[in-house]
C-alpha cells in the first residue's frame, strides 16, 4: 500500500524511510536548536539526558529491501547528523545504528525487527537495554541509585499481523 513496502523474505518497510527526509530533517539549524532546548530543559529539571536514536528497519536490514530499492543518501546521512548534532550540544548519545549493524554482522541470522512490523524483536530489545545500561553505568549515573531485585519474566508474543501488515488492510487468514 502507500505506507509500506514489501521486501525480500516477507520483511516490510515504512515507505517514508525510503524517501528523502522532510524539511525539518534537512534543517540542521532547527534540529540543533531543538536538541539544545531539550538538553537545557532536562538540566533545569535536574534530569540527565541520554539520546538513543532509533534507526529505521531499512537502515539496519537493507539486504531485505526489494530489488532495486535503496535508502536515499540524504536519509542515510540524517541519522549520523542527528547523532553528531546531539553530541555537539552536549547530549550523551548511544549510536544504536552502528550497534545494530555490528549485531547483524556477528549474527546475520538474528532478525532485529519484526518482519511485518516496525517494532523490534525480543533479541533487539534485550541487546538495546543492555547497551544503554552499560552506557549509563559507565557514566556513573546509576552509582547513587539503590539496586532493585528484579526477576525475569517469560517473553510474551504480541498477537496480530504486525502494524505494517495491518496497514495494508489484508486479513490474517492466509494473507501472509
């Protein structure tokens, strides 16, 4: 449909992630001002800010794009520009795109995004949580916080086709 693209192996992608970014995404000055404003607001509240930009599926799993489709160069640059601008204004940043690409190189069979959904798999959620925890621990931000006793819960499957498949209007009875 208009909002999603079916790729190889049944992987679906948001169409907008395969297009040139919108005006705000191209406006570096406005982005820097917004990021600096977030940082200042958090500081005024005594909150430490860590930015974890979430890369789109196409940037992480481009090998599943339909033949002849690719992520535009302007969109490829956008993620790194945002990471760089956040760092320039003093925001701690976790580069999830490079981490996810490294995870894919190390374990190419491990899927990080749901096939017909914009959401991560359980593996991607766990790896991301560990990465962010390592970062904030390394910064010493957790030193004064008492540790809670946590217990792992069994993974739960999310029912349904997935948000991208549902956008197509196809019924679950054999559509995929």
